[in-house]
C-alpha cells in the first residue's frame, strides 16, 4: 500500500467525475528575494465521494493547497476546477456564489455565530444563499450529528464537540460538491475527535460526500480513503487508505528523507 | 508607560481619530463661541470708541430704563448752546440719531438683522467720520453713506435716483460722499447714512430737538472735568458722560443684548456636543478595553500593577483629550466663522473684528475637552484594572463585569426620576427664564444619562421591532444584523444614546416651534379682524405717517397703528403697553373678554382707562376698577383705571390703552404693526394692491401683507430660527454619527473571524455591506426612536407649562416621520466606511485573524 512514487493523475478527460481538480498549481507569497513558494506545481484530483486527507509538516503548503482548492486563495499559476467549473480567474462575486453552491467548510475553531442558535447556524449557508431548507435533509443531518435536542441552543451553551458537530452539519446542509475540513479535530479532545471523524466518514459512506481534510493528526487521516503528503509545496506521497501506523511510518520516512 | 500609550494610540489610528472627533467638535464649539463673542465685543467696542474718539462729553436725555424703540429720546435743541456756554468747552454740537433706509432706483436697501441708522453730521472737530470718496454732507439734501452700505447698495458719490426713507416719506437726496468711521467701514449688518442736522430734524420729526449733544474740551481740561462742569450747568433729566464712558456703556448694552443670549445659547449647544462626545468616548473606551483584555492580562503577568494599568488607559484618554482639544481649539476658528455665516444666512448680521485668541478661551477649551475625555474614560479604565493576569492565557477571556453593573438599572431609574423632577421643576415652578432653562437643562442631562443607561434593556425589543421589516425584506443578512446589534446591548445602547440626545433635542425644538407657530397663527385668526397687516422687514417700527397715507385709500375703512413699547407698571413691573385707536377697535379686533367686559369698553378708554390681560391681572392682583401707574422710559407717568380684563397671551399681552393715552405719555408715534380693515364689499386683492402701491412710494419700509401672508411670513421666520437651531444641533448629530462609525469599526474588528467564515461559506461583499448597514440602521433608529420619545415628552411638559402664554402642544407628525427617516439615513451614512472595511476583508486572512 505504501507507494513510493505519487500516483499518476487520473485522465483529465474524466474531470466530470472529479469534485475538485488542481493542475500545476503554484502559490508564491511575496516577491524578489523574500518570496516564498508555498506550492510549487501541484496537480491533484479528488473524485466524487472520496474522503481525502492532506498531511504534511507545518510550512509544507497543505493549508495553502486547501485554501486554493476551496477558492479562498488564488493560485499564482495553474488552474483549479470545482465540480467542473474552473474557478481560477473568477471575480470575487462569482467565486463567492460558487463557494456558496459547491463548497462546504468545517474550520478548526468552529466559527459559529455566537448570537444565532445551533439551528440558525447550521442553516446559515442556505439562508445566505436565499435557498429553502430541505426539512427532511436537515432532520436527518441533525439526527446524524446527534443535536436533535440542542437545536435551540446558542454556541456558548454547547460543548466544543457539539459546536463542531453543528459546524459539520452547516458544512453539509447545502450538499456541497466538496467539503473542506481544516484541522476539524484540532480543537477537540480525543473522544470528541473520534466522534467527529466517524461523522465525516459516515457522510462519505452514506451520502457520498466528497471531503478534503487537512490534518496533522495521523489518527484523523486514518479515517480517509486516501492520504496525501505534502512537503515543500509538492505532493510527495499519494496513498489510498492507510492506518495510523502506516501514516506514522510515512511521516517518519519523510522527516528523515 | 507613556511610550507604550503613544505606541498603542499610533497602532490604532483610525479608532483614536474617530474617538477624537467627538472631542474636537465639542471643544471647537466652546472655543468658537468665545472667539465669536469676543470678536463681536471687540467690534462694538471699536465702533463706539471710534465714534466718540474726538468727543469728550456726551449729553443725552436721562431715561428710567432702556427701550429698544426709543433708545435716544429727543431733548430740546437749546441744550447745545447751554453746553457750548460751559467754561472749558471748545466746541459743542447736536446730533440726531434716527432710523431710515436708502432707496436706490425705487428699491429699498435693507439692513440685515440690524437697524438702518441715520446720523446727522457733526462739526469736523468732533467728527470721526472721514470721507474716503467725495465729502461729508454740508447742504440740505446731501448725504454720505458708510463704505459697507455704499458697497451693498452699489452707490457712490453722484449716483442718481437715490432717496432716503424718513418719518416724513421718502426724500430725494444727493450722495456727496462715502465715509468711514475712523477705520470702521461697516457696523454689522446695519446701513449707515449721514445727513445734515437740519435735514435730520425736518425728516425725522425732530424740529427744535436733538438726540445727543457732543462736546470737546479746551486744551488743559480733562474729559472728566468737563463732564462735571456740564453736569453742573444742566438741570436734572440729562445724562452727562465722558466720551469714553458713553462709548463703553453703549457697547456694553448692545453686547449684552447680543452676547447675553448668544453666549449661553452657543455654550449650551457646545455642552450638548460635549455631552454626546462623552457618551462616545465612554463607549469607545469600554469597547477597546474589552478588546484588550488579553493585553491587560499580559502586562499584569509581566508585573504591572493595577495602578499602572489604570494610568495606561487614563494616559491614553489624556493624550486623546489634549490632542483633540488642541485641534478643537484650532477648529474653533472655523466654527466661529461658520456660526457667523449661519447667522448671516438667517438674517442676523453681526459685526466682526479680527479673530483674537484670549487666554480664557484657550484655558477653558482645553480644560473642558480634557476633563470630559478623562471623566468619560475613567469608568472603562477602572474596569481594565480588574482584569486578572490569568486572562493573558485564556482563549476568549472576557471583561469581568463592573462592580456596579447589577445596580445599573436602579441607578438609571433614579437618575431618570430625578431628571424628570428637576426638568418639571424648571418648567412649572415659575422660575426666571435663565434659572428655568438651567433647571430644564440639568434635568434633561440626567434623563438622557438615565435613559442611556436603561436603554440596554430596550435594545432587544426595539431591535426586534425595527429589525422586523429589515428581516422580512433582507432575510438572513437582516437576521444576523439584528443579532449583531443585540449581542452586546450595553454597547448598542451607548452608541444609540449619543444619537438619542441630538434627536431628542431636535424633536423638542421642532415641537416647540410648531407650538409657537400654532399659537401665533391661532391668535391672529382669533383676534385680528382686519384684512391687511403692516410691518417692517425686521420687526422695527415705521413712521406713523404711513397710516395717514393709507387712510386716503378709498377701500380702507379703518387703520390701527399698534405701538407696544415696554413700560413699567405699579403694581406689575415690566409690561408691554399696547396702544389702539378706540373708535375702530371693535371692527378691527375681537377681544376675548373676561367677566362682563365687552367692546363697549373701548369707547371708555380715553386717556386714563386701561384694559388688562388675564396673566397680568393674575400676577399683579389688579381687578376691574383698580388703579395703577405707568412709567415710560422717558420718565413720564400716568395713572390708569382698569376698565376690564381680556385674555390674549400672544398678541396683546400686558395692558392696552388708547392712542391718546400713549401720546399723553409721550410714547413715540412710530408703530410696530398696522392693521387695516377694508370697506365692506371691497375687492381684497385690488384693495391690497391699492394700499401697497400707495405706501411703496412714500414708506417703502412698510411691508403690506394679507393676514394669510403675514402668518406665512411669521412661520417662515420661525422656520429660519429653527433652521439655525437645527444647524447648531447638527454638530451633535454629526458627533453621534462618528460614534456609530466608531462602534461599528470596533465591532467589525472583533468579528473579523466571523466575517471570514461568512465570506467563506458564500456571503457576497454586497451582503456583507448590507449586514453592516442594517446593523447601523437598527442602532440609529433605536437612538432616533428614544430621542423622539424623550423630545416629545419634554416638549409636551414645556408646552403644557406655557399654555397660559398661549403655546399649544401641536405634534408635527410629518416632521417626526422625517426625523425617523433621517435616522435611517444617518445609519446608512455611518455604515459606509465600516461596511466597506467589512466587505473588503480577505476571507482567508479574516479566518486566521487572532
């Protein structure tokens, strides 16, 4: 299972099957001598229904990659396609509308609006888009994340795990083409972390949700179908499912390389 | 510590600047007030001293009290010779002071909120006037005009077609020169015309009389010595002053007239601005202190004492206070010019000397600005000291609640109650005007403070009500905006309270003005049964001859020339003495008789009967059949018997007597108002035209209006004053707008990560801007609603207390709706910059904001 060489990228013709694709993406911060290359030519495809974990040491470019893929940051060169739409070069407004339609987020710090109830928070993406909530879908999501009796509570009245489950439901409510999770367990203790990861796993298995998760936690990555490793702005390893020990080995091998 | 403070301020430039503006504007108002009134004082000192430059002694007729309509009563011409005969007098001359306007090519040259002065020329040895063009008048029919008037009327020596409106009709004159009074080229908005002594006597009914006698001493005789000698040579009934004394007294009197109301009025507006500013500073410091909890915790862990934290925050306030006050002092020059321009625009010309910055102005402005800033910041600073060192390491550490927080509602309620009591005491206890206003002002301050503190409990329900339509129209952005507005009610309350004060006062003023208008126009409708009303442009008097001229118009049945000089009655004190012509009074006026009074009383007035108004009857205890004495400014006395009582608290206040009685008291003949009644069946428009035509030729100063036009004119004048008050209150409103801007900017800074999240999940920049805009509008409208409510209540209390004076409570609904809409607009305007900042935030950076 531990391929030494990165997988050859899938046929670009098959983009229709891809939730997110990146082609030769570079990202350079600053200019001249002080310039930093965060991404140095990354091409990667995430097929629909895949749960991918992106790992790498800090400064490897994994967060930058996620931000670029999610349309939060613009690549210096290369293209990014979300659900068949090339987002590179889109102006702020169409890009925002595309995020609204196609992208879901789960953040490390939950980022719930403190003055809204759990339910209002989870409906937020639809509300902002002016779209109707599918009550059945909402109910099944709320049930799935186990918040049926906490809908009226405000974030301050919820535990960290509960808050992150609200955030997950919020990320899924609009049935996005892809859900980006940025260190979703970074602020949770180990038992609530496991809960959260199982929920992510379930959303892939049950709803066919595509997930790209950035994490530095091997145990979290072990829930994924695919584990990518970045170093110095390049994808250096691209595996299928790995268990935690295998991930640990890869990480160690990368550190010593 | 100081370095840290300065660094901190520099790092928060926008916030510091926005906070400072509140103080800058308030201090600018204070400084501007003093600068302006000092300018006016100096200007008048200069004018009068220059006028008496070569004069050692001034003789005028002694008066019992000052009268605006009869400032310089005439005295016999032979006083000139008697003064000239006094040993040590080098030269004595008479001077006539009168009111008269230039008419150029048939057009009246109006003075601006100041008199149209006519002086007779005096001997060159006494005369400070110097011709800068042509010469001063020497022969009959010649006049000279002061430079400013010449410029405004666009005339010069030799300009043809010039007439002078006088008491005896318009006289053709020849302009022989343009002059300056020493180095004075203008006397405020007044027009100044110089005539010969003989012409002035003829034209202004002063045959054989003079207004003043001025004299110069011989070499070696001082002004004081000469004054003593002149005083000894003249009988009682004359006032003898040195030139300097006379100049200083005149200046003092007129400055007292102007500054006496101007200074406290402007300072009151400055006080309002500072009060609003204090709210904003308090709010800003509360917010920034709350945002810096971790910083305070950190410096505490590094060993800073509570005292040091306190000094740090207070130091910041001190720096802001000092800098803002200095800037405000500078801006005061602009404010002084602005106020002067405002008064000019409203038709009150004020003379101005060059700006002079007196130490008193500097000290007061700085003191007030710094003190207000410190007082407003001390509460938040004390709370900063209560941050424990542990806060440094707590994620989302928040401010410990203030010790007094739980007592806030009680303190606020007590403040409101005391405020209302003090306000009502001022309104109803019959204090003098100044004390009443002070009491009302203090009460209003307490009420505003209390409501400002209480309003945190009103923020949620008000925001819900105000937000409802926004949410209905805008959905989630509206919902989030409302939630944002209510997430920290105390903050929103303080922000809104600043606006509330301005809106409250504007509302109060608007309602009061509406009440004044209604009461006045109502009184005209009730009392005046004539068809036309005659008046001058600036509430001055006009020649009685105008009345005679109109009587010749065939359509005119009756003309009443109303004089209402101030007199003293015993008992009663200072009153207006209204004069009417008994024969036609029943058909021209409709008095609201009390008891068994009737129009038949008019015929019984003769020279010793008087009718008294209810308010005077009540305050003086005078009843029908009682007698009382009237003393005029000239010292004439008459005894009158009360024939009856009527109620008219607006037009005929005080006492009403016959023209004959007024003449017997030597009341000057010039009326202030004329009322004309047409013959039955006369075509009103044709008749009005006939009267206007007739009067325009001889007495162009008289304006002829139908009752409807007169009421409109009055309302227009009230509106003009109202506009002036609005403009002065606008400064407070602008300050409170900056308060909203400031609070929003700070809130957006706090919510950076939320904004990042919202943008990430699909909120467009437009939605982001709208969200901030809605929040701002909700905050502004809360302030607007509270302000309007308080303003209505205050106005209601005041108008109720003045109902005896005929003021009615008349809610100007449309105006109030406009105020509410303006609050919405204010909210939108205040949101412009913050909304832009929020929309411009890069979602990614925002998400990773600490």
